[in-house]
């Protein structure tokens, strides 16, 4: 450890601030790919659709299986390593979402491996359509008999905010219309061409779990996503424009969908579940030496419309209780100050299951910083903020991406 | 006429008690809304847990709540989790007067009457030989 790091601890601040260069900054995302996405993918299961995304991400980077010496793909890590015959390789045991990308970046930065394949996919998992999707339903003894599923869990968070701060359904509907219109325009979105939507269209859709109408909610679909991370040095030899990991962290308050999802859930720290992601964002901004006003594009996770409002407050883009008004007036739409979830997100682009759609927030952040988006490209975007999770699930993960490092 | 919320019918998925939650479910069967209090620091722990959420001690005792409290947050559900559930149903987080949260469904109440701050009390509904389920209903 360098002297600067010790000095940082003495000052009682985040010691990462005193490090000359954060280890994440030596890692770049050099490959991104989505598989086909659809409501149902005939002829695929979760493994085959994941392998489709893997083939595409290798093609994106020009790398072959033997160039990969780390695999981070949840249940597919073992099969991918075996069938690629790239062992012995590093393997992550985490769920494929932002934390697994940070795990992979940490493994690369600490020399455990140099090039990691991240992947996840889902197909043929949701077949009982009279029930909500299997990954949305808790089995815990304190919620199972009360008909809880993700929409109801997140609704309990949203209703509390509406009570405290006067947030109204029109605020929520404006978020949903904005994101759905991004998907409407996107040729690869599952709900491409389904719009355009006005906030009134959202409010006219049937109620699912008050305050969420059907069009305030994520949809369900099938698909896969894959990414490749490598060192800054190796990235120089690859054909793609590297996108750097500027910072990232996670806030968890416990297991998802087992206990009452209370806005005010907290321990002695006083840090509340309602603002899950705030402390992860503060750490991420410190690593990146940036703040909210430096963010060019907000690839926020959108399981439900209210979650976008909550995240703008949690991450410090606006004050507590101000999120509803903050997102109005075109601020989060195309050409606005903080364009949000520009591919249509889980509401319109795709929502494959328990994890794949969380990777897709990072896919889109990288695509924006490459300047490669076919639709809703933010001109000259240099910094993207990506997120996963939500207060209804008691966690939020945050990641900052950049075209340059500090 | 406004619909009055009812308890769910048998056939819904039922809780499976654990070693440390069994006294809670035993309490429900005899009409006692039980909760845990720490013998070391005095903090309340709920849902039933293997350790105190105030100091992480395992020295926990069971006490009986008044079962009364007020609605902290709510949602009226119109799309059932599975066909086993009858809609509409209302999920509430209630702040019990002793100071802990409990999630349950609200019954014996017009569907459009629920609001944050509403006074409620616990009511028990037997769903099987093993499980009697706590619900909330309006206190007045």
C-alpha cells in the first residue's frame, strides 16, 4: 500500500480517494453482444441462447475461446469453460449482473486473469403464464401466503414515497412513456413499434398493483447478453473502442422478497433502504472523480417506473422527494439533460429473467460510449451511469463507465 | 357497491415454519401475535429471526403484541401472483404499536378505503391444521 492510501485513512475519508489510480481504471470492457430477444424464442433454451450471445461477443472483439482466461456466467460458467476448452480459467460464482462485472474487473486488476467473458441468458423458463414469472415470486414464509410478487413489493416502496412527498401517478407515467418510447424506436427491442406512448396511455392501462399500471411494469421476454473485459494494455490491440470502468459498488439491505420492503428499513447507520444505491453511487463517483452532473447518459434499471424517480434522488441528481418533478419537462428523454434507459430497458427492450436484463444496462452504457447506438444515441456521450436492482428488492448496484479514465 | 376485501380461500401457498419461527406460528394458532425481544439490548426483532437485529445476540424472548397498529404502506393487487389468489387483495406493511413492521393482507375493509396511517388490528384466519394466518382489519 502506498503512503497516499494510509493518509486517506488518517483523514477518515474513503481511502479510495487517496489512491493515485483506482484498480478498476486498468480494466476495459472491449466486447458487448445481445442475442436475439423475443417474448418467446422458439428452438432455444437458456444454454443455447447464452451461447449465441457468446459467439456474437467473440465476433465483436475478434477474440477466440483460447483468449478467454476467466468466465463469469452464473450457471453457464461451467458449461462455457468446458465446451470452450479454455480451462484452467478463473471463475466467478456470483449472479451475472453489475456485481459480477466488478468481480471480474477485480480479478483482472489483481492479476488472477486477464480476459473475462461475462454472460447470462434465459429462455423456456417462464411457461405458466397464468402466474407471474417464477423469478418474481417469493417462497418465504412471511410473504408467501399474501400473494406477493415483484410488482407488489415495489408498489409498497412507491406508495410510501407518494405519501411522504406527493409524488403522483403522472410522474410515474412520464417515466414509463419515456422509456417505452425509447424501445418503440429501437429496432431490436421486443416491443419495437408498439408506441409511441403518452403518459395518458400508461395511466389508461389496467392496474396491476396500485400505483403500477401494466405499462408501469417490466415485461417478460427471453434473450441473452455477453460482455468481455480485459486489461487496458490488451484493449489497445483490439479493434473495438475500449470503455473503462470508472467506478462501481453495491448497496444491500438483505434478501429480496422475504421481508417487508419498507422504505425506512435501516440499522444504526440511519442509511435507509429507500435510498439504496446512494452509498454505492457516492463510492463510485469518488473512484471516478466525478459527480452526477458529469453523467451524460443514465442507463438506470427500470423494473417499475417509480424506480427511476427514486434513483435520481438516491444518487444525488436531485433532492429527497424532488424526483417526481425532476423527471418532468423532457429532462430524461432524448435530447434532455439526463437521458434514461435509452434502449427501452426492461419495459420495452427485453427482460429475460433473473439476471440477463441487468447485464443489458451495461451493454447499453458501453454502446452509448462507443457512439454505436442505432437509436437514441446521446451525441458525444463520455460518461454513462448504469444500475441494477431496486428498493423493492432491498439492493441497488451502481457502475460508472467512461471513454477516458481520471 | 364497493367490494369488501376477504381472506383468501384454502389452496394458496402456505408458510413453512422454521426452527426459530415455529413459536410465531404456534402463537397464531392460539390468537397471540407474538414477536421477539432481545434479553440483552431490549430491541425488537421481526420477522422472527435467529438473532437480534439490534445487537446480533441470540438471547431472544417471545412477547405478545396488542396486534394493533397503523398502515405504513399498501398496494391493491389486481393481477394475482398465481390463479390460487382471488383479486383484488391488498398487501399492507403495518407498523405495530410496539414498533415493528409486519407484512400481511388487509380484509373486512372496502377495497378503496385503505390509506397510510389507517388504524388496523390483527385478525386470525385458520387455513390448515398447521397454519393459522394473521391478517389485518380496520380497528374502528
